[in-house]
């Protein structure tokens, strides 16, 4: 972060900038670090740094054999408990009928009702367990949350991943087709800006139509001057790089 602030300071006082130009640094419009909430061994990594990926594309998967077995076990338990519930229902209906004919005592009817309630509860618990085990199995696969470019890969097949309070970062993605230019302005200038206001961004010899996404409210001191952060987001078809110099055309 310090590097681009120093760069911005130098660019701010560059004689090549016009009065209405403001030096900026390109940043990712959206950056996400991907991990997994379950433990396991990485089975495959299907993306390289710099590669474009589509939303929903499988990027990484853990060995899911154990989680698949747990799902199968939960499904088997549901089948068994569903059969036991049917039996408990039939028994309750039989005892209820006998009780109505005063053939059996109320205590026996109550016991049959409790067996039915217990069978219903056990089946509900098994279904909840299946949902939990299925979620853990699903979590062994990492998919792209949006169209993006891979900017970091920190996982390889065979690597062990341990779930914990601080998950391991396996992949880092940046949103495709969009960047933002970050700059800092004094209060007198930023006070005239509005969210969504259109501003042009120039970088790499090209001009892009952007709009203000962030108007900073907390001060940032640059070279003994109090400034405020301004982010201008803009669409771009080509792949730009974070940290590159840019110029924002101010009104």
C-alpha cells in the first residue's frame, strides 16, 4: 500500500499533469481470496495465474472420498429410520384403536405415542445430518464466484489443507472486465464530487469512461497534506494490472 501512495505523491507533483488531471493508481475493482472450510488433501487445481475463469467454473477440489462416505451413511440411516417411523405409525394406530375399544390401557397408548414421537425425531435428526454432510462434501470443491482472472495460486495437488479459525488462502481472484483508479484529493476538491459521477480515466494510452464508486470520509495524510480517498470504477475489455499509473480527468 505504501508503494502506490509514494508513487501517487510523485505523480501528483509531476509537471506533465494538467490542472484538471489527478494522478491515480489502478486497483482491482473486486478481489477475493478463496479457501475451503473443510480439511482434506488437494486433489486438483484447474487454474493458472493470469488465466481467465467463468462464474461457476471448478477451480480446485479436495479428495472427497471421506465426505462421500459420510453422505452415503446418512442416506442409509434415513432409509432405516423412515421404515422404523412407518412401523411406529402403524403400531400407534393399532394401539389407538384398541384403546378406543378399551382393550388396552392408557399407559400403553402413551408409550406407543412416545415411540412414534421418538421415531419422528430420529428421522428429522438424520435428515439434518445429511444436509450437513452434503454441505461439507460440496465445500470440497471451489468454484469461481464471478467471471475473473486468477492473480495468485497457493495450492498444489497433494497439499494438505486444515480447516481452522484462520483458513488457508488457496486462490486469489480479481473480477474481470472492471478496474478502479484510486487517488486522493483535498477536502476542497472531494467535497464537490458525488457518488456515481462520471469521470474519465486514462491509462496505457487509452481513455475509459468511469464513475465514482467511493468517496472517502476519513483523512489520509500525504506529504503533510490532508486528503481523502476517491475510487473511480471503469469497465475495460483488456487485462490491466493493479499498481499501474493512471490519470483521472477532474471536472
